[in-house]
C-alpha cells in the first residue's frame, strides 16, 4: 500500500475471490459458475449491430430489461433496481443503511463480502454464530436494532431458511431494512420476492451470475419497495449512472426471454448435485443438504486443506476456507455430470492413496 492511502482503508481486509489459475487446464469447481453456456438467444443478442453501438452510452435506467424482470417476478418496474453484479447492490445497501456507525447483523459463516463492506463503510456490525449444524436460527435475527443481511441459501453452507422464517425476520424488524441475498435461490430454495408487496423494509437481491450463466457479464438486480429502490438509484447516480454496459443489458434482456432454457439447466444442476452428494457420502464424507449450485463437505479421513491441494494437483479446483470453524470443509461447485464423475473418481483416488 502507498503512503497516500487514506488511513481508514489501510487495515481493510479485502474480499478474496476464488482463484483463477492460468498455469494449466482445470476442472473449475471453485467459484460457483454455471457449467452451461448462455442460451442461443443470449449469445445472438450480443451481435455486431449492438457492438457498433458501443460508441453510445447505454440506457442508465435499463428500462427494457427492468420491465422484463418486473413482469417475470410480478412487480412494477419501480420496484426493480439493476446493477453491475449483485455485489454492487450489496455495497449500495451497506452505504445507504449501515454506514458511519449504524448497526448491521449477519452470520459468522456466510458470504465474505458482508464483513468487508461493513468495515469499508465503518458499520457497527454484530456477527451471529450459526447453529452447531450450520443452520441459521431465524429467531436470533428477529427484533434487532439494525439492518440485517442474510444469504438464502447461505454460502458456503448451501442451507436455506424457509419463506416463513424469512417473513418472521422481516416482520419483526419494521424499523430496519432486511436484505435477503438470493444469489443461489434458483437451485431449490424459496424466493422472498412476493413478500416485497407486504413489507416496505425488505430488499431481495439476485444475480445473473449463477443460474443464468452470466458471471462474466456482471449483472445483478434487486426487488423492493419503491422508496428503497429510489435510495439505491440516488447512490448509483451519485457514483456511476452508466454502471451496466450496452452488451450486458442486451444479453440480460435476451436471457429473460429464454428463461425456460435456464430453468432446465437448474434442474440438471440439482440432479447432478444430488448424485455428487450421494457419491461423496458413499466415500465416507459428511455433506450438508444444499439448496445451492454447490455442496459443502468434510471427511474425518482427510484434512480439508489437504484434499483441496491434492485435487488441485490432479487438475480439479475446489474452494477451501481457512476459518477455524470450517477449515475441514470444502465448497464444491456443481459442474456437468461428466465433470462431477471425474471429481468423484479423483476423490476416491486420493482416499485410497491415504
């Protein structure tokens, strides 16, 4: 760090993305990307004509895409906010509702960016431990005196709260914004979007990165009460009003038009997830019942870090975390059936070598 960096940021522990090594070809099961390509309609939308228009600014409000998302989820355009990935929305939400000493609550084992944003914006944050089985106790987030962030399904565990539990949290915190981060909701969990019509303190955040195969395009959206959406727009227009490029807007619009294709991909990923879980359990692993496009697994026969390194040597990348409570676990993204068969075979090789 340079001597010019503001002292507020000198001790900041930045978020660490999943590794993207270039030294050889890997089966990438470490960053929760989709194993399937975008739909043909999505690919066709990023055409020469659209590319030629890159000389022009994009629509700052993304009105075409906003309307399509609103129609898909049964809300009004005024309830939809677009951003450069869901992380952009989370950042705005921390800025709007948790900055400068305001209180915020989130789990101890959850998406790593929450603590980063909390430190970045000088939030007064409280970390609520997960239960012994890694589940979130909804009651511990009820009636708190600050903003609440919950990833549902949670990451890296893959466990999900029911819609009834989410509603209990939202209803019990009428004076605070509750943010439900639904990056993985399309893989088997219940979305809280419909609750937005009943609660003006709820913000539901989703992304095109996982179930819609657009991690590289950076596109996220939020659905909430009109006043909350306007808060986010105010911050966006105060930082970067053209935060989504023309090609991403075009691809996103075509993606909504081909929603059936992506729904089918989610079904395939869910089937492959259950196959992988069953095969790992046959090998002696403990695997949490995931509702995401990844699983969280550990074994008493091999250290989590050791398994990660040995799989990497064999050309398979998974995600290992060094946090004390989960250091024996690994998060494994669900790839194609062929990729997961190779993964299982490599795990068996390693266990036999041990």
